[in-house]
């Protein structure tokens, strides 16, 4: 994945910034599961995979937009601040839609269903994405 991102950004630094969000997302996901007392099962694994993809996508959006602002002549600090500011709304919309997509898994009953409000994809989305967001 690093080489694909390095080719896309034509840099070895920018992909490293994006990939540093993955351990934060994973740590937030595991912390959320521990706090809620949910075991690591297939649901939690799917939630963590979704979370890692979401965190990486958000990092790519912010870094790409910051690079465009840098090309327009802004400093690194100003470009990063403006990119985070302007991309906050699309990132929040995507995050809310992803969490809303987990609602059917959260409220499912019957064979193979999760455990109601303790369903792992829900808590992975809530606890995992939040700690990693400010660092992208």
C-alpha cells in the first residue's frame, strides 16, 4: 500500500503520514471494545477493517487537498489547517454514513446477530474513528 500511495503522491513522506493513522485507529478500536466489554469476534474484525479504511481515506483526502494548497503557494502550516478545516464536513458526513450503515447490525436479533447496542461495528465506528481523526 505504501508504494501505491508513494506513486500517487510522488513522495515518500505523505504516504507515511497517512499510514500513521492506521495504528491510532486500531488502538481506538481495541480500546472501544475493551471499554464496552465486547469480545474480538467477526463483527469487531469487520468494524476494525472498515475503520482502518475510513481513517486511511480521510487521511488521503486531507493530504491531497493540503498538497493542492501548497502548490498554490501556502505554507505547510496554513495548508494543513485549511485542508483540515475545509475537509471536515465531508469527512464527518462519510463517518456518520458509515456508522449509520452499522445500525442494522447493531439492532439485529436472531441467529448470527450481534448483541444489541454492544455490537462491535457500532462501537468500533464510534470509539475508533474519533481518536484517529485529529491526527490525519
